[in-house]
């Protein structure tokens, strides 16, 4: 119970009233827990001895007084600051008198968790650790919490370095890429939907302004006596809603106005960085007396939605100014707008796609294109791309080792596993939804004649081997969604593709195409054209006259929309093409309809639930797959000369490792004439 009054007498009178009523009901409070605060010595003169006055000793030896109400400090400024410093020590740790660092509660939680499971630690950072000060920032003056917020940012940066295995907020130049050294740090601070980690800089937060915007109108409504101080928040007075309060002389009014101006400056600074002149109009360009009016009741969210939108535009400008072969540029353009790829940083774990700590750190470092810590001891070592050429060497970023094929990467046949695993993931998701899928090399084979085919080439001329056929012909056409628009009412040939990092990510794009996920989009578009071109060549080889549709192409045209072959593509940065999104939507639509028949849930909500689950699983699989490929190959660099790679006993990924060969790696890495299951086929197959 908190009692406030204009003098001690009125407070004690109210206190006695409460005590008497409690006694009548047989209740006796513990007076040792009672606390008293007055804003001057005169105000508390004559207080009974049993009332405790909490205090701290200031640097000049005097006393500062205050009380703690619901975890918030109220009282003299020195008392509040001492309380907040104690909270900072508890959360972030402190330096002891002997110079040693005493761990705070965040260190004790995150550090051992990161050693055991870095992905779990990252989830704890995203959902919990970075929010631990929100209450204190909301219930204390910004001038009192500024130092605490800066300490929190330093602590979080240190912990993120522990979790990610590298300091992604380091603004010094990356080796080999001196242009825009702060790019990675600024990208890390973006929202996950913009390609960042979702880290919220504590000192930028506006919790106090948000709390005041929520509370002041309610206080003025419930306590009319405060209206002369707070003002009138009626919608008719929106243009001057804070004017009276700002002129009151209250320290709360002064600091609230300062916070509004800080938010305004942050927005204008972001607009300047994004070359937006004049700044796009929003409530942050209006006078601060109007802040929080109308739909902007969630002031903090609304403010940072505008600020971060513009900051992302500034990042886009910086991306355009980077070299085309800068891996930071390629990663940002590849994954920034891909919701499936974002699962690594924003989504929770999936029990079927668990990443070891080393895999997670390698995946994060690969995503941000910083030097891979697992490769540090190997940088400069030769990579045999064939049995005689050893000119390729391990680079800091793992680009060469990911794209290499040859005996020194014999353990790197996990590239096949990446493709086949993604295909298996799709198949299992389709089957779980009750959608039939046909797989195997006989899914599309057209018999041309009864002549015995004696050579492998003759057998290949018999037809085309696709990854699978998705049978959605019997699904109700009344169902809505992009998946039904692509697959509904049809049986569709599907060929899954994966792209390793390479020159395709540096190739200039058509002017009319969005740069985001453009490489996987371009590869997706090629699939259908390659299949139909191959069908024409195979028909011609069997004697079909030019400009005539032969039996193979005729059979192909019975699938999909006018014979369209679907090509879901998994890119080098965990990004997916549109066909993969449509496939996920088809699966989510089918599962949602089945689920709603037996459960009391709306179709839209159910579909959203399944969509998120599918995207999370696919995204985590993609990042784990690329990370594991790199780790597998790095362990087999010494096997130059054609030796088969086997993981060392005790390695983190050894539970998933087997003796592997290079057979069919070219099925996944562009430009290789290998097809499904490593069979040699015409160049149209990649």
C-alpha cells in the first residue's frame, strides 16, 4: 500500500485508518517493512521511530533518502541513482576492488548456456536479455537511467560476442573489405525483417516517453485534480495535448519533452543518412506537443517503426555503393527480405533441426560474412580443386571452400546431403499434410518405342528425370493462397535447386528486378526453360522434326500450368525462391483446413501457425546445412589426393558425420554436368 499526502499528518491519519480496519479483521501488518519518504527534513519531522527511512550515503558523506515501490525507486536523485547502479551491478556485473570482474546475472545465464547451446543462448538474448531493463527505463527519469542503459549495451555486446563467436558490432574494417567498416555493425542492429538480428540498442529506447504517453491521459481522467498540471487529452485538443504539462515546470515534463525531441532528432538524422530531403512526413516531423495523438498511442513502437524504416533505406544506399564481389553486399541482398532465412535469428529452435554451438556460430558468421572463426587455423592452405590443381586456397570467409570440388573436399559431399535433405524436408512436409508426392528417377520417363536401349545415353534419351511430382489435382479449388494458385488442381513436376556462393551473386541484375533474393529468383526462372529446351533436344535426337512437339515435350506439357516445371531454390545465404514460398503456403493451407475440422481455431490463425512452423524448419535447415558443409570440408583439407573424409571422433558434428565421397556434388554447384543421384546427363541439369 502506498500512501501519498501533502503533509505527514494527513499521511499518518490515512495510515492509522488502514491499520484500524486491518485490526478489526484480525490482520496485523509487519511494521518493520513500513517505509517513509519526504522531500525535505521538515516534511518528515515528528515521524514515529518505527517508520524506516531508507537511505544511502553520498560521496560527500550526506544522506540521500527514498523508498522502493513496485521495484521502482522514488526519492532523492542520489538515492534513485544508487538503486539503479545496484540493479546494473546485479544484471551486468561490476569490477571488484581487486580489479577482478564479478559476473552479473546475465553473464551467469548466457555464458554457460552459450557453451552448451549457442542457439538457445541467442534465443534468450533475443526474447529476454535485451528486455531486462525495460521496466526500469519506463519507471525512472531518462537522466537517471542513461548510464545504466549504456552499461547494459556494453554487457549485451559482450554477451552477443560470446554467443556468436565474434563481435558483430565491431566497426573496424574487415580484412580485405575496407569500404564502409561499420556496415556489419549497423546491419546487426537492424530489424530481423531487414536482415538484422533484431537487437534493440538500450540507450536508444523510449520506454519513459511511452509510459508517460500511456499514463498521463489516464491520470488526468481518473484524478481531475491533476488536470491543471497534466492538461486536457481530449481528441479535440490533440494539437496542444502536451502544451500545459510542458509549461508546468515539472522535471517529468522537462524530461518528457527532451525525450520527444530526441526521438525527433533520431528520425531526422536517419533521413539525412538515407538522403531523404525533405524527410517523409509522419508524427515525428510534427511539433512535440502533438506526440501520441490519434493512432500513435504505442509511441515507442510507432517511433522506431518510422526510424528503422528509414535506417534500412540508408543501408540500401550503402549496399549499392559496395563492390559487387563484397560478400557483405551479396549476403544482405540475398537474405535481408527472406522470411525463411530470418528464422536463424528471430525464430525459436526446432527439435528436428537442432544446431550445435559450432554450427550456429558458423551459420551466423557466414550470414554476416565476417571471418569464420572455425577457419582461422586453415586460412591460406591449398584446396585441391582437382587432382593436379592446388591454386585455390582457404579464405577468411569460407567462399572458396564452399564452392570447391575435388579430393581435398571429399568430406564436403554434404553438398549432396544439403540438396537431398532439402528435398526430403519438402517431401516429408507434403506427406504430413496428406499431399501425394511421387519421387525417384521414374517420376517422368517417356517410352518412345519398344527398341531395346543398350547404352546409358539411350536410356537418358528416353526421358527426363525430375526430383518429384506434386499431386495437388484433387485439392479443392475454392481454397485460397499463393500455393493453391501455383499447384492447386494440378500435378506439377518439381526440381529442387541449391546455389553455392559464386559469380552469380556478383552479376548485374535487370533494371526491373528487385535486388533482394534476385539470384535464386533468376535460377528458378531457368528451371522451366532448361527442361523444355532439353525435351526438344531429346525429341530431336529421337527423330522428331524441327518445330514439332515430340513425345517427351508432349508428356511434359501435361504437368503443371502448360507444362511449367517448378524449381524451388535454396541459395547460398539461406534464402529461398518464390516457388519455395508457394510450396510452403500450399502445405500450410492443407494442414490448416485439416486442423480446423477437428479444432476450434480460425482458418487464418491456423494457417499462420503452420506457415511459421514450416518456414522456421526450412530456414534452420538451410543455415545448418551450409554451416555443416563448411565444417565438414574444413576437417578434410588434409585429405589432399583423393582420400575419403571422415569426421574426427569427438567433433561436435560427429553424430551426423559419415564417410563421404564427392559423387554427384556437381548436382548442386552450378556449371557441373551432373544430375539427380550423380548420373551424367546433358548440361541442362545443374
